[in-house]
């Protein structure tokens, strides 16, 4: 995500490296390169030009402290301007009615249906709401079935009427169902087309007029660049939506949509999709995204993801076991599952300042723990609870059963033993610090 833009901006700032002071000449040279980097990232030309003009005006109007080098100042100015360009502050959902209604819109293939499931899952698990998904895409083959599959994945009910083509009536029936069964949030998945057309716009407009939703969200594939921005403008002109959702931000995206869309449609980006899993959804924070674009990492989001998976009661139970040196492979496997729920491992590592650039070329498998899980799952319940009984013959059986070799089994057991010793030393500090030291985490 944004890797090419990050590299280009870093090269641009090197123009000022070693300079003793800010001058109109070196600022102009740096910002010319910054503008090229933004255009290469498929940022709207007018947005890129206005961006660099504002940075130049601020840079030349500042009295630079002697303790601040010109290069550092430029990074700070670009960071602040990037955050402002993407909206400045995070904007959440406003769900005031009961049931609150969220209307999803966007082109076919943008990821509306999958995102509807992710949003329902987030509202259910993080905000303890009771969502109901509604299938109003009555044209695309298997669209209704897809929403049912997504709903089943996240444990959220789906309202559908496969025989009906009247989306307004379907949605109204769903709202009646929600009121009767105390669902407090209704998420309406609508039809998309391969391109904007009058029939599509009329249908989604009629839905909005009939439902008067609390939130109308426009879902856009971030990999489509300026096309995404142009489509967003057409939708906004007709729908006046409340916010934007950027999907597939984990893909090979140049970032143009994220950087341009807020300026063009003057509506906030509210969420981003960062992977295939139902947990791969993040609230959009402009300042944190600016951090990541400039290679500063995003440690706040990383901590928040960890906290979402962190169970205080479970931690106390484990701490007692650690004190008694009873931490076993069942506990260890549970901790691995929590780390996996946090998201893509490469994406998580990139949130650590300075790490993103180092791992850019590494092919980190999202199933990096697969071998460890296979070894543990090949153990008997008795062996998992009592790792000390794992003699040579047991290890050979485990290696064969897990499709690994004896060296990998021995390596895991050695690392597990080291982890137990380290955790005993950490007791009092608790489980919070252990995740970064988990054996099996990819190493360069």
C-alpha cells in the first residue's frame, strides 16, 4: 500500500538533505519532485498542484528553528498537508435512529457485499450492536446467495426476498423485521453496474428517498485510481452520500483515490478495507495514513488492533499458569490465533516505524504460522499439556503427522522453552509484550 509513493517522496526530501536553510530555489526543486510523485500515484492534477502550492507557501513563510533541519521541516509540512488533504480528522458513523439504516452504494466489483459483511461484523463485535443485512442486489447472479454466505461467516442474519425485484419493498419489509426482532442496525446491500447508468442511479436514489438512511456510504475500489474519483463524483451529485469506503487498500494501489477523493467530493473517507478476512476493516484516520505514506509506521493502529484481541480475564488466567510454569501448547496456540485475527502479518509489521521499507521485498506468507499450528495439532492432548514428555520417538511421530521434519519440531520446542522462560521473567508485565517475540514470526 502506497509503497511507490512513499519511495518517491523519500527521494524528494533528499534534495533538502544537508541544506543549511530553506530557500525558494531548493523548496521549488523539492516540491516539483513531490508533485511528480503525486501525479505518478494517480492523484488528480489540480489536487497535486494545490497541495504543493500550499506546502511551498507554508515553507517559505516559516522562520526555521536552528534545531530543525530543512529536510525535517519539509517532511512535517508534507505530513500535515497530506493529513489535511485526506480530511484532517477521522469521521465515524452517525447511527441515531432505531433501527439505524446504512445504505451501501457503488459500482459492481467494488466490494460492496463483502464490505457490508465486514461492517456488520465490526458493529456486532466492537460496538455490540445487533445488525441485519438486507439483500437488495436483485440483478447480479448469486448476489443474494453471496450475502447469505457472508452473513453466515460473521453470524449476522440476512433478509432476502429472492422472488421479488422491488428493492424498496424488500428494504421496507426488512426494516419491519428489524423492529419486530429488535435489530438496531439495518445494512442494505444494493446492486452495482459495470458503469454508471441512469437506471442504476434512479433505483439507488429511490431507495434513499424511501428509507431516509442514517448513513449512505459509497464503496469504491482504491485500485481504480482516478476512475474511482470520477465515479464518486457522479454518485455524490445524485445521492449526496455521507462518506466513502475504500476497499482493496492492501493491493497494488498507487494511492491516488485516497489522496484525491476527499477534495473532489468533499465527503470524508470513513473506512478502508485492508484484506480478505471479515476482520480486515479499519476506521480511516487521515493523520495515521499520512504517517504510513511517509514511512513513519502506524503504531497507534497496531496497538488498537492488539487491544481488540486482548482479553483481560484470559491474560490473568495465563499469568497464573506462567507463574507456575504451566504455560502449555494449548495456551500457545490460543495466542497464535489472537495474532492472526489482528490481520495480515506483513501489514501489521509495516505499522512498526522503519519496518515497512525493510520488509517491502519480502514475501511474507499470510499463513506464516501454518507450520507451527500443524506441529501443535499433531500432538496428543497430553503432549500439549505436558511439553516436557516429548521424547525423540514422540517428536518423530509429530513431525510425520504434521508434514514437517524433526529439525522443525526440535526448533519449535526449543523456541517454546525459551518463550516460557522469558514469559516467567515478564510476569507482572503480563501478556501485552509477548506477541512481538512469538516464535515463528517471519525473520529477514
